[in-house]
C-alpha cells in the first residue's frame, strides 16, 4: 500500500530559508539547497518550498534555488508562493520542480488550475488552501472559509466547495493549511482535514499545527490525510525525520522505512 | 550515450539530471539519427496517452522506438513511456505502440468493478514492489525499498511472464514489465532516491542477452 508521506516545508525568502510566525518576524535559518539535501538524506518523502519573496521581480532567485535543488535531490518537490501565471508555472517546472502549487492566484482566477493542468498535467498542479474556522452558515455550510494574505482576507468561499471545485478543475492534489492551527504546535486541524480528505478523490496534504509526532499520527489516521507537512518541529532539531518515522511505524502507520 | 526521447511529454530534465548525478552521459533528443546511434534509450513521459501518441507519430519517433527495440539495444520505459509500449490505453482509448501485447487499464474502472471505495486516484506517492524474478536492472534493491508513483492507469501485459514486479494498491498491479531488451517501470526511478538511482545505474551497464 501507499506510504503516508512526511513532507518538510521550507519558506524561502530571497534565496534563504526563513521561519516566521504567520509571515512576520522572519529569521534566516539556512541555505534551502543544503537543507533540502539534509532532509533528502534523512528520509523526507517530498519537500515543499514556499517562496515568500515579496517582490515579483526577484523571482529569478527562487528559480535558481529550484534548479540547484533539482540537481541535488532525487525525490519529488513542489514550489509554491507567488505563482500567478502559466508562465510562472512553466519556469518552476522547467527548473526541475515536480509540482507547482497555487493558492491565492487560484482563488482570484480559478482557471489557472485548469490551464495549468491542461498544459502540464494534473499530477503537477497542487491546490494550496488557507482555511479558517468560522462556524456554519448559509454561505459557508462546512463552517470553514477560504482566506488569503496569510489569513487576513476572508473570501466568502466555503472550503469544502472550493476543494471540490479545485479537483473538478484539474488539481492533482490539495495542500490544506489551517490558519487557526498554523504556528500553534498544538496539532493539525483534524476535523477540517477529515472533512476535506474524505470528500475529495485526490490526495490531501495536511498543513499547520505540527509540534509532536503524535500530531502526525492523528492527522494521518483520524484526519485521513495522505501526507503531513512539517516545519519548525524539524527545522530546529527538536525531532528528526527518522525519529518521527520510527514513531509512526510503531503506531501502525505505513511509512517509507528505507531510502 | 543514453538518448532520452523527447516527445513534448512533460519534464524530461529530471531523468537527465539523475543520470548526470551518477555520471552517466545522456542527451534529451527527438533527433532520429541520434536515437539510432545511441547505445541505450530511455522513453519517459508524463501526461495523457492520446496526446503522447500524437506527438510521437508527428515526430516520427514511433518507428524510431520500434527500431531501437528490434535492434536489441537496451530500452527503459518510465511511467507514461511504459504504458505506451503496450497496444492500447483505456485513457482516451488511445492506440499505442504495440511493442508488448496488452493494454493500459484505469484504476477507476477496476475499483468500480470490484466495489472498492475510498482510494485516492491518482495512485500518488511511495509504494513497494514485489519482484517476480531476478533481473539485472533490479539487482541490489532492498526488500522494503519504495518507489515514487504518480498515475491513474497501469500496464497489463497479456503474457503475465512479462510482469517483472507488481505493486499493491488494494489490487495488485504490474509496476515493472519487460521482455528481452526492454524494461519498463510504472514508477519514477529518477524521483525515487537511492533505490531509483540504483536502477538507473544498473540500466546504464545492462547487457541484455
């Protein structure tokens, strides 16, 4: 059977990995190529790069990082952040990324999903969703609403409806980020993850809230996620990927154990 | 020199980069002469079978691939390249190269016919393989090694002795097929870490008898 994937996420700003809480107070934590190699050798199943470079003019710096990563690691990796056009997608994919993820650009212009899927195949289009719990209403029947700008702007879109629409438009995977859980280290948003993952046919990567290995177990079992995104719990050496995988294996979660 | 066949089917640079990483000379090309003169051929690809076949025919590469196979030089198919070696695909009902007898089946159809529910399609991520027989291209792998897959369809040769390995996704499907001088993987060795690089290394020195 398929293994559940453990995916470190690197936020990259002007060519350096950074970590900030909710997009603020960013601190340089290393070279993204070196970090990618370290996680590749430690058994990461995939890597997500999120380009948080503010200026669109500096996109070439990220493309250069992508090219170097592609020469260094031989597992899939995706790139998101600042992808606004089909050309942006093409640049990232040609530089060697396996997948490209779109988030706010898809909210503003859903056709970028279908155009991207037609041009490059669904398997490389990831729909990134930032979601907040708002309570059920007529407009938001699932109780979860799509937000953008790091959670500052509510879009009046139901998260479940958007996930299903994204799938219909040709997204090959969903990266589901709970803005409420993000940065808390208290665990993933299990109800949201289960809600989305059980209703779509495409794989779902859970994001936001990972602080301990038990959080991964819960989201990969109860939450029905296909993969779990991790960041600070490994970036600062609190846990290592082999340690997390050993724990998950002991807990009966199928993971990739040799590499 | 290995020729990686370029037929506008997705990102071929990852295969090339993986080969360079293990010091194997290679070129991405749709030049028929270069393909003829290459010692080995890799036939990769992502995308849909129908449009891939159209590109192959337009570029005259369908015959180039058949000739490479007939010439006896080692040929490695990857993902869509593996599926296209068969006769036809359920994906767009595309007629394929017909180098190996058999067809390409859809997970969605087999799951429906068997009443299997709740599985994600595409089959995306890491999974194991069970080798049915020893093969020099797949030597040196560890029992629990996993490989990176991303596909909604799978190859099914008529002659099951051409199945080199299978993989379990509730159903057991062929994940490596081959005969004589051809081997073809449904997974991506170029994206499968060290076990994948081992396969590429083995292929680059494989002398089929």
